[in-house]
């Protein structure tokens, strides 16, 4: 076999021997022309220490193929190789043994490749229509893509319509995406000559002196980019511009203001239409709109941004949430504690928050004896409670729980209704235990989190394990040994419970790794709420101890956990998940009473009294209005049950029941209705 041959390992276990320089597209086509047309990109995983196959099929040292058989750009691809899988174009020449996976539309990463290519189509259209424009960058995002442009004249709605039309023309031209290279010095000269200050910055920052710079060309358009891209513009089948916004260059308001055009792209028009249908449904469920409509909460300018006022109806829901959480904590061996809202600045220096988290804390307050800070976390307060008295191994674990108000400085542009605020209530708990108890406590926290999510109507969730980056020592405290033990402990629990999870390197808190549980709402959106964190650092910083069985002093380890995450954020997600139509046990008003006329008010009072005696939340509409108007108003407030009664119902001791989403359910004895409603509340049912 020629030394020019390389081995390609496919996902089904097959190994293909092909000439060096063969592309993923050629391999796909040799398997099936249909597969080649369905492929979007390729994923390569280099083989550590692999060489080529000799004539006997044995492994030999890898040799470079003759230059004339491998396109010049292949050397750049080889230089980018790492041990990690990487996405590449289908026309990438393969020059060494590798594992190859063809990425089709079914692959989660495929959509980002299409969207990044759509950003190039957008930039192509903009430069064709407005050639004076300077380009920033155009990444794919979870919901689509954007591209930043510098142009003195603002884009208008008419401009956006023209750009979208031109994008369709670029797509119809089916221009190939071709990767090209240019010496870095030449690229810098070209961008400086053309006044492309943003591209000049990107090349300077993201490439090394003496290297070649990667560009992508489609037709006459060329852009500094490392890809990958779909084979041609014609593969961007369903695309739409969605909005226009301003963005300062490099996020600095002293720099020029850019115009950021947002768009989205999908594999088909059907997918695109479904996306916009989901957006319309999400807008209908927007907790900020429903919060006002249902009179649940407000954020008032006079008081300040990001500070929530809970109105009586929202307060009822919050009380139900908090009462349930406190009862569950007590059942699970937690002790309820309360800690101050402000504490001395020195406490935060000891905890490490002053050094690692000060950017998210409010500025210190100068008081008579020291500087104080509003608390951004509850953990140091719980640590002081633990430290206040001696502990034996027999006292562990100690589980402290608090629905504690905390305050964090969020920049004005980042706040969003209840989902990101400056003052909020954490359902915080901290567990102090021995190293041998840690995995059992973490497992119990995960079990508790699952109960929380399912009780409130969320049956699907995804799990992430955030670990540290040993190369980034400045952002973490503690020894390698402690970090490795902590990460391994969390991994052990997830594996023992058979929970699928994704590892996110470098996303741990400064004091330890964490498990994040992201719920999936009715629209399929992910929400980060529940978290379980391992901490060996704060016990060391505060000198926490317990006396072990050996009579010696030992340091406990600590678990941080929040299951709502914050009451405010969880409430906002609940509003959107249920579109404001809360389950009976959470509804602010569970039952609306509609007497048909004034002469039925006496019976209304009797019904109201019996419902309240059964601990049901009820409201009587005693206005001199028509019955249908009263029913409509209760329905607009998304009241679960509306009871209507007149002469016939009063004589029979009955009520006519209207159920939210089901309409008129007919008449039933009041006692039967009460029993039914009490059963639904007691079971925390999400059904009516």
C-alpha cells in the first residue's frame, strides 16, 4: 500500500483506506450519494500517535504525502489539529488517520453551521447593496445569527427588506464556500488600507505573527473566518432577518456604535415557520405581560430597576411556593435559619467573595464601626451559625435552609423582568458533613430537586456538571487534590443514579464544582434553576471543625444547594410555563363565585363561607353586572373554577361548575365540589 494512504475510521466501526487529500464529501459520496447531499459538515477526531497502514495492513509511522497531492490549505488544517473533535467543511482535505463523522441535519451542531453560513450570506447582501459598510463579526447563536456592521447612515426598515431580498438572490446563485489563506502581514495591510478597523482588530488579536490567515470566499465576497461552512450558499434554504439593534464596538460606549442585524435560519421553511409560531406563543406567555394583566407583581421606576414588588395575588402564589418548600425541607432533616441582609465587609474578604465576586456586589456602606456590604449570598451566614458551637461527627450532617433575600448588582442592560433582577430570594441550603457523607448528601439534593421540578409540573430536565480549568488557576481556590476529589464525587453520584449529563469545563464556581439541573418548559426551552455545589474551600477559610470518632479535629466539607434557584426566577418561569393558568393549588384565586342576581347574594355568602372553611381561596363577584360579564372577568384572570348559581342551585344546595379550559361541567352538590377541589389541592395536581 502506498505511503500516501490514510485510514478513516467511521462511526459504524468500518475503516476506509483512502488517498491522503481525500475530502469528507468524497468519502460520503462513496458511501451513498444521498448521504453526501444530506451532509452539512464533518467532525474529525484525530487518532493519538496514529500512522499510516503499510502493505501488510500494519501500523507504521505517518508520512507526509507529496505536496502536489495535497492542496496548500491542508497544512493550515493540520496546524489546527487538537486532540478534541472539531467541525470542518466537507471539502477539507484529510492528510492523516482520523475518526470521521458526517454531520447531517439530525446533528445538533449542524444548525449552527447553517446559521454561520447564513451570516455570511447576510454580509454578502449588505456589501452588495451598501458597499461603504465595514464588517464586524457574524457568529451563529442558539436562536439564529447576527452580524455587526459599521455604517454612518442607519439602516431603515426598507433597507432590511432589500437586504433580505438580496440574500435570497445570493442563495439562488448557489455560490460555493471556499476556504483560502493569506499571510498574516498581507491581511493586516489589506484591512488597514481599506479602513476595515474591526477586521484589523480580529486578525491582530486572534492570529499569531508569521501565520497564515483563514478566509472564506463565496462569489466576490470574502471574509476573515475559520468556519466551518456548508458547501454552498444554496444550502441556506430558509432564512429571515428578525431585528436590528445597536451595539458599541467592543462593548465600550466610547467606541463607534455598530448596527447589529439579527436573523435566523433553518433547514426548511416548515422549521422556520414553526420557529416563529413558537416565538408568538412565547410572547403570549411573557411573564412581564401576564404579571401586569393578572396583577401579580411590578418593578417600579421610582424604587429602582431590578427590584420586585409582589402584589397580593402574586404574594399568594409566593406563599404557596415557600410554604411547600419549608415543609419539604423540614421533612428532609433541614433546620430553618435566618441571616442578616448586611454584614461586615471583612466577612466577605474571609469568604473570598470580595476578591472573586466583588463586581456583582453593591458598593460598601460606611457605618460607625466598619464597612458593610449587602449580602449577595447566604453561605457565609450559615457558616457562622455552624461555627458558633462545637460539633462532633455525631452532629453531622448539619443541614441549614433559608429563604434568604440577597442583592446582586446587575447591569441595566442585562435585567429582564423576574428572570434577572437585583434583589431576590434564594431557597438556599448548606449542608456541613464529613467527606464520607458527601456523596449521599449530594444524591439526596438531586432527589429533592427532581421532586421540586415534578411537583411544579416540569417532567423533563437536563443536567450539566461544571468543572474547573486547572490551567486557569487565578479563578479558583484550593488544591488539585481537593478539586479532583470534589469533581469525582459529583461524577460518582450522577453515574450511580444513571443520570445523563454533559461536562462543562471551566464553569465551576471559584470554590468548587457544581451540578446544574435545567428544566425544560412546555415550549421546550431550557431554564437554569436548580444547582448543587461541592465546597471544600469555605470550610477551610473559616476554620470549620468537627471532632471525629478518633477524638481529633477534622474539617467538614460543604454542599451548597438551591432548588428554586430564586423564588423570583422560578415564579417567572412558572408564569410562562402555565401561561398564567396556574394549577389549582397555586392559583391566587382558586374559585370565582357568580350569583346570577342580587337575590342570590345570601347563598353566595354561604358558599363562600363553606369554601373558606375548606381552606380554599375564593372570591365573590357581587357587582350589579350581567352574569356573562362576571364569568368573562374571572376567565380573563385564569381562575381555575367558576361557580354559577341561581334559584335552582340554591334550592338544591348545588353549584353549576365551569372549569378553566373545559367550559360548563354542569351542576353538582356543593359538598361534592368541595371534596373534589380539596383532593386536587392536597395532591398538588396540575390537572383540573
